[in-house]
């Protein structure tokens, strides 16, 4: 690798411009760079141009330029979900010719200035492959700490990669210091196992599912809002996506829970899927969660060939953690001050189930 002589006082950090797409493509498609991201070295210029013109809410893009040459880029994306609005996610790349000469530090400093002084983010997170030691050292230099390791998270260069989840906490955090107690649960429903049906959702489930989504105890243990309107639940049910797979639990004609499996749309992570689940509190502890989990894991294993299923669960939701452990999920780490809701800022475990060859 031939290093490009860098004069840091001549490096300009400025916002990304669509005309940067050609040089950005040259960086992101470089095999040494693509390996460390989620890109492929076969990425076409048309893809880079589409990315350049695509507007993403909450995303802020900066580039480092010297004498007209693009040396690297960084993006800071503020989470637009209401309960994660205090957090952002960072991604960065530097051309191999300019690595190890301070360009990454200049980009990091600029992005964190945005996070701290303009966006008021109290949590910034990122992922980095465990074998990318130069990047890890850079992130540690700027106050990022490892929160855990995700196994078999991406495929590249002929093998599976693990990565570290890292985060930097800063400033004041939303909400009171004293966590709020959860609301009292409703009376438990009385039913028999044979009364439970697991099936794909129907549009007619909208009223029952809306009651689940907006229940304060469901919102507390997920990322939902108790103010969620019926139209949002309806639009979710009407969504058609070949990567989205869902089951609902119906008890004596009432839809009381739903589980969702979403396969990754990225080629290098197509073996992975994210899981989300909710059950109405009147049906907690009655085996509904286990029935939903069994159905979606059978789908993942025997039909979709998913090798990694991942999820997040609040650390103050021990019943959820126990359920996931029961189905082979392991805690890989803990996101600190991850989600605000019900008057407290909750930490969240990130958990995953890895399907080994012996599983099937």
C-alpha cells in the first residue's frame, strides 16, 4: 500500500455533496475498505450515486478532502424512533492510501462535535469487526467502549466475521435518575392450551393488535408508544415485504400476541434475521410466548435457512430474557442507556441464537 502524503492542515472536513459519488465509490468498492464495511467489492457506481442522492431522516454526512481528492467519509445518523431519539449511529471509511495519518481522527472529531454540540446525543454507537484493530484503537481514543461481541454477524472474504458493539456516552441523559415502577398488570385470562391458534396475521386482527401495541406494559418492554394510533397498526398489517415473516397468537377468537422475523436485505448479512415479539399482559406467563417462538424458529431453521437470529430485550425484563434463553439465545452484550420509556432510561441486552450444523 502506497500512502498518500497527508497535510492535516490542508484537509477540509465538509458536508457530502452528490458530486462526491464517483470518488466515494472508488473508496467504498476498494477491497480493503469493502471488507471492513458491509459492502461488496462488486458495488457498482449506480449504487453509489443512488446512495448519494437518497435522503435519510436524521443522517448527517461529512467528507475529508485534500486538494480535491476525497480521502474518507463519515456519517452520523440520529435515531428517529421517539424513544431512541437521544442516540445516534456512526459509520466511517478512509481510503487505504490515507489511513494511519490522522484523517480518521479529523472525521471522528467533526462527527462527535455534531453529536455533542448540535444534536445533543447522549449515546453514539457503532459496530466494528473484531479483526479491525486500527479502527478499534481509534474509537477507543474517542471514548467508545466495548459493550459486547456479536457472533457470526457478517460474511466476507470467504469467512464469517464477529463484531464488537461499541458506544460512547456523553452529557446529560433523559429522564429522572430514579427508575419508575412498572404499572400493575391486568388480571390473567383463563384459557386452555387447545384454545390457542398460531397463524399468520390478518387485516381483521388490527383492533386486537392495536390494543396490544399500546398497552403500557407492552410499550415498556418493547419500543412501542402507548399513544400509537390505530392507523399505524393497520399500515403495519398491510405491509407486504418478502423479508418480513409474522405469526399471531389467537385465543378463543382474540388476537393476543405477535412475533416478527425480519431477514437482512444486505448480501453479506443475508444469513441473519432480527426478531421482535409482544404478548398482551393478560396472557403473560401462559405459554403464548413459547408457542410464538417455536413457530418462528421452525420457520427460520427449516424454511429460511437463517443461521443467526438476533434481538434486544430490556435488562429489567427478566421474563423475556428467560424465554429467549429457553430457545437457545445467548446474551452477547448490553447496550447502556439504550431506550427511554415509562419514565426510565433502560439498558438492553442484545442476544442471538446461532444455528449450528448439528441443530438441523
